[in-house]
C-alpha cells in the first residue's frame, strides 16, 4: 500500500510504501520504503490540504 504525506522531519511530502503480514490487512503496519513525492503528487497533496500549505 502507498501512503502520501508530509514529513516534518524531512520537510517534504513523501510517498511511503507500507505493509502488514496480517490477512486481511489490519493491526500493525511497517514502513517498507519511501521516496520524495514528485511534482504532481506534491501538488495533489497540498491542494487536498486546503489553506494548510507548506511555507
């Protein structure tokens, strides 16, 4: 599963892949990998956040 969100420590919007070993998916999730979100994903993230924009 992919999750898009802002990381205050990285000060960037990240695309993070997470996984769980439970079926159906539930409970504890683990971060598998992450990358800095591309321009289109960053724009979509901030647009969805309304007035709460990154400075």
